[in-house]
C-alpha cells in the first residue's frame, strides 16, 4: 500500500473509532456493572479504573491544549486573542484571513505570494540533454517550502545511503574496530549538544573558507551526517532481531547478496526504517540555527521564515499569522508520522518474532 493509502486508511480507522466511542463507552459501563454484581470485580477496582482513566484524560488534555490554542489563534485574524471572557478569541469572529495571507502573500510557497508553476523547456539548454527547468508565471521564484523540501530530500537520500549499509555491516559483519566504532557512534550522539556553539563557530569558519555557505545541497549533506550515528545504532538493533537463517535460506535457494538484502532484510526492517525516516525527516525539516547562520534570505527554509515572522515587528508580533504559518509548517510532519505510524506500531512487537 502506498503512503497516501496508508494515511487515508489510518484516518478512516480513527474516524470510525471516534464515531463509535459513545457506544463503546456505554458497553464498558454495562460490563463494569455486570462484573460488580457477579463478584468478578469489587467497587474499589472499578473506582481505581475510573480514577486512572480520568488522570490519563486530564494529561492528554493538558498536552493537547497548546495545539488547540494555536489553532484557534490562527482563526482570529483582525480580532484580539485575549478578551475579558477568556484566553480564546470570540468564535463568532473566526476567519481564514491568516491562512490566506500565508498562502498568497507570504514567502511560504512563493516569494511574496507570487505564484508560479514548473515548466520544462525543450531545446533551451546545453549539454548532453537539451532540457531545462524553470518556474513560469512568477518573477520572484519558489519560496521557503521548496527550500525545506530540497533540504529534506538531500538529507533523506544521503542519510539512508549511509545508515542502511552501515547498520547492516554492524549487525552482520565482524571486522577490526567494530566495537570501538559502535561506542564512538554512541559517544557522538551524547556529546553533540554540549559542543553545539563551538561546532557552529567552527562550521561557519570552515564553510566560509571553502565557499560553501548559502548552499542548500551542502547543508543537506551536513544534516545527513548528523543523523548517521544515532539512526545507524537504532536500525542495527532492528536488524539484530532478524535471524541469520533467513538470509542463509534465501542464498541456498539461489538468491544473490543484493537480492537477499532487497527481499529479506529491507522488508523485515520496515518498522525500523519507518522510525529512522521520521528522525531523518525531522533533522532536515526542523533545524533552525545552522540554517539561519549559513544561508542567505533567498534560501531560507520554513523554520527560519517562521522565526523571522515572529521577530519582524519591532513592537508587536502578528500572532495569528504566526499561528497559521506554524500550523502549515507542522502539517507535513504530521502527514509523515501518520504514514509511518502503522509500521512504527508493528515495530513494538518486532523483537518477539520467532525464527
């Protein structure tokens, strides 16, 4: 099933579960009453279940409150976020003006909202292939979304190109220095945050010396390098749970080494690959400090544009537009998570498979 099909199936399952929640709640109450009457459960057992459920629901509400507030804030363009009746804007004044501004006036899709469309030009370029690509219908060019997608694409391709072979080698091969390299990977995952400022200064000096600043491709490679240690270790743990006998059986049946990797290892490591995909995606999508330091405004990704939106006003911040921009910025992350959620859940029981 494709990623889109997985997302649609998951959304359908969630909607069905939400629609049938009242019925399941009534059945649960009836079952609890029946258990108390028949002596299977005591009233205290039922009371403990009710208290724990109430505690869990209250924690969920507390965690979801910021998301609900920023969504309502995005619908309050032209009104006050705070009023005498509470911290939420007046529902009668809800509108989509902030989203219209993000789509058609901000730099989210195209610079200053000047929309265009991709155009393939045949015979207009030199080289071996007489094809060229340009944006038509716009004088400014693509905006921050395309910069973020380019960064993420480079990060994922380069990251997976190193993570998957390295995880397989650490899981299946024995070589000199294997344990030391693995411990070094763990060390890199732990000390990176403590050296962040020094790393940033050294990185800027290095990139400036070799003229690599304001380069989205090079920055994507740097993001990919940062994801390799932790995600290689994580994927290795998934591959360790795949019995070697599966590969041996495939090779006995005549499969080559690459066919064994493609037909055995990759499908069985799907839960781990889904988790790694989320982590690598977030590394390229959310990073802000290095992108702001090394890139020029025309190459800013969405994370930097979101920060600029919050700090552009000298005396005030357009919070409704900021909220709408933030919601659209988080939407692709939610889509990627929902697309990979089923595989991630399958990974919870992956270590218990029999071989």
